């Protein structure tokens, strides 16, 4: 096994990408258990150093689930001796990892947060859930470029020098090349003196960014530390410009190095689900693995977003749906079918200009009889739909507002109740969470996190379906 690892590393340094795992055609259950507990037997102290290296590799590649069962992803499933081991160790039911989700307005007023533990000893952090990002990152010490203000409630800053399980990703490593090719970085950055792979990411309309080193470390997840992911790849941010106060971001995009893709090996089904509650007294959830299919759920085909040069600042691997049209109070609006990207890290829902104008006209006809007139006197009003009454009174009669539905492929309908479609803005009156594409980037539609509040969402990557269930949290 040590020779296989050495050959794979050598090929990587020669820029020859080995895309498939090296197959090991036989296994020994006792060795695997021994790799998890090196003090399993008194005679294990007399072991040569290279065998310790192999033990560490075995421990890295075998995940222990909540039922203490082991899974062996590197072996060919048809081999007889592997079948014997798998039959002995296969879990009695499919593994599902559930993680608490929370919203803390003092840390981030629009994104939803999840707790993680990183390193050894483990450091607790609150990070944002972002399906619009691929690479995950947390802020690290020392911040040599720009220090990001991190709220005390988001945990302490991660110091990689104090973690016994931290690992460096070299500049010629295949992981480094994959990340840099996926992210919109202008150069293939490397800190040659210490052979550390560097990354750079930008976010949104503002000058938000994260720059730092690509590293690996131990990641612990779940309310009771159910999942431990050894060698988790993430960005150790040494410079962050960001006006929110969480510790970092977990990327759920469709790349092998994203948080979800790395954690999905721990479970038996490639899917993740979440519900972001609009009620501050209720707890949302994030679940990784299989999910319940009910007759009350809707589903529509999901695909990886089409890369276009105009979106050069965005990751290539985001999840998209086909939005066919919208309806207001049951009346379908005229619009052409077009791709819509799902971004849990964005508050607003972006619509193409023509579709936005159709929505604007229909909602205005429904709201103005309530005594609130459409505001059109500012640059803000070109891209937003806002209403005011003559006394600038905050709107309260939510049940009187129109109901918006998004109509997707395969007949799926996403009903957006008024509380998830409208909000009171102190400076602009009663406004909608739907905005024109020019507000962010022209030519792109985005399904933001607010219009899906209290709706159970599933990204079924394995079946290429986007599933939603109303009123789940």
C-alpha cells in the first residue's frame, strides 16, 4: 500500500492526474479495526515505521458511522474477499447525518449557519451554508493579509499551528490543481518556499473575498460528533474582507473538494436536505444522505449550472433548475423558460429583466388597492419592487398580499407565502425579495434562501432531482 501511495504522489507531481482510486483486492477486518485503535493489542508496539504509515492511510480511508459500521470505498465490489468483508461490516440501515441549522441576526442577517468542529483539539465554529460556493474556508491565525471581524458567538479563530492533525496541500498536488482550475483565480498561486497551495475567492456584488492556503484537517460534525472526516480539504483564510461575522463558509457546490462532496462519502446516498425556518422560535435542519419521499412533495430536474464568461467571478459548479414561469394569485405571467441557479447563501431572488417587469406589474395591481403605491423615484426602485403609503406606515396586513408561485420543469410549483415574498424596509417601505438581475449580475437568475423559508429542500445529486416540501419547519 505504501508503494501505491508513493506512485500516485509521483504521478501527481508529474501532472498526470489519477482520477480513479487504486483498487486493493483483499482486506483484513482485524487490520482495519487495529487502524482505528492502535493500542488494540499489547504486541502492536513492535511495528516498523512504514507500517505505521499504512495504518494512518487505512484510518483515513475508512469512515466509522453512527452504528460503528465501516465502509470500504476503495475496493472493487465484485471481488470475493471484499464481498466477505463488506457483508460482515455493512450497516443494517442507510446512514443519515443530521446537523442543526440556525439563524443569528447579530452574526449574519440573511445567511443560515451550521456548527462544525475543526482540528485536533477540535475548535468549534459557526459557518454559513452556501450552495453557491464550492471551496469551504474558515478564518485562520495569523491573518497576514486582512483580519475579518469574527463574532464571539461564531467561535474562536482557528490556529493551524495548534492542531496536531493539520496537513499541507502542495502546489503540484492534484487537489491544488483541481481547486485552482475550478475557482476563478487569475494565476496558479503557490507559496514555493513551503510548497503550499494558495487560493483566492470573491463573493457577491461587494468587494468580499477570501485568500489563503489550502490545507487538510480533521472535521467533526453532528450534535453528538457522529461524523469524523479525516483529511478534510478546506481553505485556511489568511485574508478575509467580509461584512458578516461568522467564522467562514461551507461550500455545497458540485465539485469533489466541496464540503458536501467530501462528507457524502460518509453516507450511502448522494443528497443533502435543509429547512430554513422563518420562525425564530423553531430550529431548522441540515441533513446529508437519503431522505423521505412523500406524496406532498414536488420535484423538478436539477443540473449543474451552465458556465458562461459573464459569470467569471462565480464558481462553475452550482446547481440549477429550469424556471418556466411565475404566477401571481393564480394568474400565470408571460415569461420564457430559463435557467435558475439555487444559492442558499443569497437573500434575494434574481429574475431576468422581462420576467421581473411582468412580476412588477402584476404585484403592483394587487398591492396599490391596499393603499400602498409603487415607488419609482430612485435608482433603488429600478431593480426592486417597493411600495409606500402616504404616512410611511409599516405594512401589517400580510394575508391581504398576493401569493407568488414559481413554476418549474415537470410541473413543480413552489408556493411563496407573503411573509417570504415581502418585507418591511425602513428606508423604502414594503419591498419584495424578488429583484432584477442587474442588481447582482445581468443575465443570471438565482433562487435565494428567503423565498424557500420553512420549505424542506432536497438536492438529490444521485437522481439529479430538486425536491421541495411545503411547511416542513
